[in-house]
C-alpha cells in the first residue's frame, strides 16, 4: 500500500534462492466421490422463465471473510505508473454480443457469471443455472438447474465453467451438498459435446470451500479455494481420472507457505490457466497471490508465486515450493469486506470492487522463447476509492524464474472506476482486458481494451470499447459480480468475456461478448505510436517520429503517410521500407513542425494511406504535446488530513507537488491556508524533475480539533512561474462526530433498542455504531421505542441531528432523560417510551444518538464520556410514510425452526406487492436476498442455513416498493 524504497537486487536474489530449494508436502489428500454419469444435459428439463413469484428455499450464496479486519495507519499509496489516458488504436468491431442470463431466470444473486468457449459452443453458468449457446448466440440448451444437472437438486452457488482444449472436454462446477455443504460438485463432459452426458464427482473439504477457481494444465486441474473465510488453499485435481470417469480421483490440498492472507476481503489466489496447446513437458503448476504492505506482516507490495508438482502414482509425494517474491509497483488493495467501494448514480449504496483478490482467470501462454502469465487485480488509485486495474505480465523461460516483463495500472482519469477485470493473451502476444466500469454518474457496465505485442510497455493502447452500458443500479446490497470471466477461443485469436450489469434497478443480467485484437486482414497497416515530439520546451522546427504497425498478414511497403497539427495538413510523405506481418517500424518525417508557443498544447495527427487497406479505422493516431514553460510548479492533491473522527490540534498537512515545467525545480515556497486564515509558508528544498510529482509534508502542524468542516488550500509560489492557474488545490476536511464510551460490562447501557424497523438486541459495546440500521419515521409523529437494559437506574437521552452538523443540540432532543427502573441494581428491565418527532421539514437520513447513563442524567454534551453507560448511534429516515409502509410495519414477521438450521419465515401483511426477504450477518453484511410473492396472505420462505457458520443472523422482510421493513434475529447452531 505505501510506497517503500527497500527493495534491492539482494532481496530478489535471496527470494529466488529460497524458491529453488524449499519444497513442502501436501496438507491433505481428499478422495472424490463418483456420483455417476448424468443423462445428456440437453435432455434435462428447462427451468421456468420466472421464479420470482414462487417462494423457494433460499440457500445463501456464500462470500465469506472471517479474518479480523485490519485498519492500519500507513502512509497513502503513491502509484507512479497510472495510465490516465485512453488507448487510441481502433480494432475491428465486437463480433458477438448477446444476453446470457437474468435474475428473473435465476432467482439468486449475485450471479457469479462464468463461461467458456469451445470449437462450436459457448457454455454459460450463473448461480442456479447453466445454458449452452452456439457461437453466434443461439440458445441450444437451457436454462437447466445447475444443482439438478449435477445430481443433488440444490443450487449452492459459485459456478465455474472451463473448456479443456487439451482433452476437448468441458468442466462445470459449483458447491456440493455432502459434508454439510463443505464440498464441491464437479462435472466433466464424457465426450467433446457439452450438451451430452457428464461424469459427476463430489469432494468433501475440512471447511467451506468458498470462491473456488480452476485452471487447465496438462497434469492436473489446479485451483484455489477460500477455506472457511479465514485462509486459502491451493489444490491439484486428478484430471486424467475425472476425464475418463474413473472412480476415486484424488485432490491434493496444499497450504501456501509464507502467505499473508487478505484480512479485509475474500482471499483468492489464482492458478495459471493454460491457453493454447503448447507447453513444455513436466512444467509445474503455478499459483500466485498479491501481498499488500498495508497488511500486517507484509513489508513491501509484491506478488508471491508457488510451484506445484504432483505425483498421481503416490500423491503424498507431491510438493509445493516456498514462494518466489516478485516486487511490484505500489498498489492499494485495502477494500473492506461488506462495505462496498464503487459508487452508483442516485443511491448511497456502493458495490463491491473486489479489491485484494487476484482476478479470475490468470492466463498463461507459451511462446518459442518465453512463457507469459497475465495477472490482474483491482487497486484504488486515489483517496476516493476510485478503482483501477493493475495488470502484470510475468515472463520466464527454461533457465530463468518469473520476473515482471511489464506492469501497468489502467485508470483513465474520467472519474470512473474500472474493476472486476479478466484478461487473456492471443497467439501473437496481444492482450485483451475486459472489466466492469461505473461511478456516481455512470451505472455499472462492461467494457474492454487491449494492446498489441510490441506497443509501449505497461500501456493499454486499444480504444476502450463498450460491451454493454448499464441501465439500473443496485440499492439493496453491496453484492455485485462476484467475478467476470474472459476465456480464449480455440482459434487462439478471439477473446470471449462475460460479466453482469443491471438491466433495471436491482435486476441483474449477464452479457456474453467476443472480440479480437488481431484483425485477421491481409492488408492492414496503421500508426501505433507517435514517438516524438514529447512535452518539453519546443521550437518551430520539431521532428516527428512515428511507429507504424503492420496488422495484416502480408508484408507491406511504400506506405503513404499524412501529418497534421491541430487539424492542418503539414506533410504527405511515404515510408518506403518493408514491414513484415505483425512487425513495427519507425519513420521520421522530413518535414518539421512549429510547436513554439509556450504553454500551448498541440494535437499531432499521423495517418497511413495504404491503397487497399482493409481496415482504415486503425490508420490514424493522435497525440497531444505541450510546449512546457521552463518554470511551472503546482499542488495537485491534498493527501492528508482527511475527514475522520478525532482530528487533533497537531495534524500534519501533506500534499502532492508537481513540476509541470521543463526545468528541474527546487527551493520554492509551499503554503497551506485553513478557512482563508493566515498562510503557513515553508520552502521545498528538494529537487523535482520535469513532469514529476512528489509528496510534501509541512513541518508546521495544523489545528483541526474543533468539530466541523474545514476548507484547506495548498499552493506553491515559484519566481517566474509561467502558469499560475495550476498552483493551488483545495479540499474539505471534516472532523467527524465524537464516539463517547462508557463501562457497560455489568449490564449498564442497551441490551435492546427497538423502534420502527430497528430491532437491535446488542451486547456491551461502550460505543456502538449501528447507523446501518434505519428507522423510517414521519414528521409530527409519536412512535413507541422499546429499550431493555441489564442494570437499573438508567437514564435515557436521545437526539436526532436534524441539520447534520454532527453537533447534538437541545432542540434536537427527542427523548429527554427518561429513567428506567429507578433505584434498582442488576437485572433485566424493559420499558417502552414515546419518541416524539416535531413538525419539521428536515427530510432524509439523519444520525440518531441514544445514550444511557447510570445513576444520573445523561450530560447535555452528547460527546462527554461517562463512567457507566453506553452510546449507540442509528439512522432515522424522516419522510412521509405511505400506506404500503404502514402495511409492512403493522404486519407480523414469524420465524419457526425445529433444528436451528432450517427456518420457516413468514411475513403476514396487508401489503400486496412484490416482497423480499434478506439475511445479514452481525457485521451488517448482506449474505443473500430473495424476491418473494404473496401467497395466501403471506410472504413465505424456507431458509436453509445448514451450510452457514453457527451464530446470530438478522432477517429483514419488506416490500420492493417500501422503505419500511420487519426485522428479526435467528440463531444458527
């Protein structure tokens, strides 16, 4: 996460030496259970078109992280290799683009879309179903229930589809049903026909095998799982046996030596997945995982790579290596599980950005002189949690270990997050990168880019192309994805990608698209790069040098070229040498160009004009070049402080300073000003090279101790600065609300707080942030509030911060020191009191603070700590409640169970629209949701929690058009 300068060649050589020497045995060997061979998949019944109106058993689609969340105080990440501009090379249009599946077919979410392409078919799966299409998008089979197909009737989640090009077979997997759900069900086609019969196996694990991913390799299907939400394991599956339908195939389980698992997210290493049919004999399987220096135990950002070697004659002789550690450029994988990071238009609900995991799949291709392995993952690129895609091409050969050949962070500076990526490489070494995109102004959609082998390293040069624009947003959970999937056509040129978007609010749909980077034309040339000029102090006679690529299959010579500056034709010249197929060549124009105006940005265009060019769209390339001032510095972003609680009177102000000019600069003034006050002026004594950016921390600290919002400005002052418009940058810093605490261990404070939709039995927190729980209340209303405490003589005071200034004043008190059980000691005391909302116009969400204090009134200061008591914060949504809201609120939520694992849930209500029932863990993370229709006056659901961890869960039931909900708790044993 934070940039470090501790990496040396000695460290790298040491890690290579360890990698070459240490081997470790398997942790466990599991023998699979042969379930049997299915009837042909094409003969299974098709699922109904719409499951929403049929109450079904809700099996939670797991997405678990059970490690203790870490929030570490580390310096901000500085990522120097951001690609902030879009590529310009136009490739041929998308070849296929069709709908895969939808939430109305599945009845589950998130969809977990996956798919693979073979010679004649595309097999697509989402949670609960599988479909087979022709390669032109014609539906051939399905939708078929995934669980029915795999032989156990359930739909447990996390499907994966692979095409094994080495054996011409298909693999389809999801969670199994044996061992209490701690299992995987895997079907492998009996022939090359994906619509035919499958041999099905189940494998029982020591814990829940969440987020399973597989990879094709000659000697095994390698893969990884997130075991019980707490750690991760790699595995090797006996490929030969399950392809042949043999009994008792083994799966060899490896722990990953030296791994530090992501404490804040799902853990997901990835195994190398073979593209094409070429690979050296006895090549070991590979697994990789990212390591963020924001995690405890990680000192620098890097990848770890392990080698796995299996012995199927005696599986206990199989080994996994110590990790090879490969330093990377800095990245930030700090997304917190369950909170979401990707903003959406018109809602405060954020979506999961899937930070801290290696994206599926990690594709590998072998070439004549090297092997390439593509690895992608999400990284935040700024303090606003804007997502960018870190992509890395590792290379090795017969004698050298894996090293980074190229590395980039794709993050065009347009305010949109790019995330949930998946990539592959064609037979020419061209890369296709597909991903999701979204922001507070852009509903989540699906796009792709790419690059040609030989283009500038670390850069995606292909025009960003839309596969599908999003329409709706998700408002009821952070869950999205949980992955996309890019696979390679057996033709070795065509990329296929599937991911999901929202076709309307809260309704997901998957899209399947195929595209090529290589055009497949005979005559096709274009400008791939404008090498010179570059930004600097420019003259009236600048040389223009370009790179020309032959995209076609035939060699080309005598290529006409046109040069324009700001749209005006400057020169028409001819490249007379010969460029072989797939090769590039450089050309320098004899005609120079005038770029002599300081501070001006020029648009340089170069275009090829080959007679008979079959794809003119990639002929033209444009580059903007700026004539820099000699002297020009400025502040670009304020790094710290950022809005947070508890800001003090000695906060360090840190900002990024950039040299926009051509000459190196030092010894210039930097200053900060708070709320227009007296500037704090200091001198930057270091040296900043042209167009470089540094981080500067002021020696003089600042006072942000008073609660509220501060306007902070940082600026530079350089004598002779040629452009003062970029000197300063501003930000708002808020000292967020206090969090007072008290001793409640003897029973003081709240053991139940229940009003409207909030029904919160809680333990002793001292301070509890329950602002994720919302009570919908109306102005000029009186609402009963029920409070339970474990100690008498408790005074209760409640405020609602109507003006959202984080200061609780006397006119915001709605319950004023009501005493519960006067004179009593330990015990259980429950009382219902009235919470009165005046006739105000402050509509919307506001913080509600509830405080309990023993043996005396709660202080007027809502931030003051007290010796015995407790503080809990909630959210109140003030607004007019409709008839449907009161119908839900006045209904009854009934839950029964005979074994604390299977629950019958019934919402009895006068509401008549579509309803839903959802389940949350005690961290407030939504685990699953199910739309339900009304049957015989109630909304009914059978909830199977037999595969869930024991503990307390929250059930919420409401209408899809209401804000009111009913809540209850269940205990799973």
